C-alpha cells in the first residue's frame, strides 16, 4: 500500500539519504575499529620477550620474511639494520614500536605491512629474535649500554 503523501519524485532523495547514511555508518564503524586497534606502541608488551624458543621461531620467520631487505640477522642491507642504535637494547624503539612497524609498515618507505601475512604471535617472535640478536651483537662487540646511544 502506498501512503497518501507518497511522491515518486522523492525516491531519489530517499535513496541518497539511505546511501549517505550507510556510508556514514560504515565510516564511523571503521573509525571505531581502527581507534580500538591503535593502542600506543609503548603500551604493547611483548608476551614472549626473552623466550629462547620464541626467538628461534622468530629467527626462522625473519629469514623467510625480512632477510631479503634487512640482510641476515638484521645487520642491514638495502634497508636499515635492526640490532643497534635505536633498534638495539636500550634504544629509543620499544618492542611495541617494532611490533607496530612490522604489522603496519612505514608509509613512504619500502617497509610494507606484514600484519595480514603474519600472526600476532609470529610478529612478536620476530621482535624477540631481533632483541636477542641485538644483545648478542652488543656482547660480541664488547660495548657498554651507554655506547649505543652514540649511534
């Protein structure tokens, strides 16, 4: 049954309102979802930090996914090294920051996002491997903690 106030010319206006309403709802939903996933990098805690088994798995994952750009064991190649300076022990980049970079990539650089290809656990394993490798590199070079801040 057609209401008495029905005007066929208003159909396009109704469609536009419905379409714009849907777009708004989708945009709002996407914003809420994204905002909920963007926890400050400093708030992310590596659940497998210091775990030698996780570091071993991370080494395998790094070799398959990262080595072609960052060279073997994160020592740098066509892309930055990941075991000294800001990336090393006591450096400016937290585990959470490293996780975010691996998962989301870095816009404007060659670093792509791996969040769709690796699980959260696998990303944390790579971070754990890099942290353990950084400690090994530091011990092998005989540097103190303060020496890294000059990089």
